[in-house]
């Protein structure tokens, strides 16, 4: 499993979450919302320091990660974080590649 973050998504995080080099952004499983991955759950995002990293990716000095306790959400697949530029919102996709 790994995380990929597209350039449009990186720009979204910089603008909407004031993310900058040295920051850490955590993706976490939360109850509720809409997801094609896990029924009844969705992904949340917060700025926080890692504790027990399950998977991570550093892009432009920003660490994107999921804690070990949340990787179950991916069902062994990879996470692709992208941005719908027309709607100005994130989209999360999973795949086995």
C-alpha cells in the first residue's frame, strides 16, 4: 500500500489548509460520509504530527500519511489523493496498482 498525491491536490492543501514544507497531514477513517471504499465511513484530513505511521508520502516537503490504525480503510489498496479543480474539492481513489 502507498499514498500518491497529485499536484492539483498539493496545491489545494496549500491554499485551503495553509500546508507548507515541514507540515504533516493525516488521512483518517471517520464514521459517516460517502465512500466507495468502506460503506458507512469516509476519509478525514487534519494537520498533526505522526505517531505510528502506516503509510506516507512526502511531496514538496509536506508529509501525507495514514496512521497504522487507519490503513484498514484501504482494504490493502493504494490511496490516490486528487482534486476536482472545477468543484475545488478533494477526491480519494483507491486502486491496486
